[in-house]
């Protein structure tokens, strides 16, 4: 069997474009099924804002100071280790974040029971 002299080219596939009317129909359907519900949801959420005056959530900083779980969740690992050192935890340097957070929570709750705060 003789080998071809040059690289073998795959035959070109002829693409048939969609009719213009069909493309416009798809565009209209996209607007109806995607954008209109987004606009409706945005309008509904904006309307709810006016109804709930006086029921705003508390300032995050105030509650984050009172709830130790939230406070610890916002700290980096380095900050957690610094806090562990300040609280006198032993072996905190080898602990991973989850275990360190659990030990810090136990220590903070024990201090809160005895009336001490940070």
C-alpha cells in the first residue's frame, strides 16, 4: 500500500448556520427565562427592605465580641495561636485550626464561668 506524500487533511465540515429568526427566538427566550425573573426578584427584595424598618440585624462587631465562636472564626491561624499564648494554653503550636479552636472555646467558656474576660 503506497503512503501519501504529505500530511493527510481531514475533510472540511460544512456548518449550516441557524436561520436568523431562530436565533432571535432563542434570544427572546433567554430574556424571558433569565432576565425577567432576575428583575422580578430584585424588585421584590427591594420592596421587602421598606417593610422591615426597625428590624435590622445588630451590628456585627457587637455580637462578634460577645459570641466566642464568631470571634474565633474571624481570626487567622496566627491570631488563634497568639490568643492561645495569651491564655496560657500548652502545646498550641502543633494543633491544627479545628482542634486549636475547640481548645480555645473550652478555655474561654471556663473563663466566662469564673467571671473573667479578655
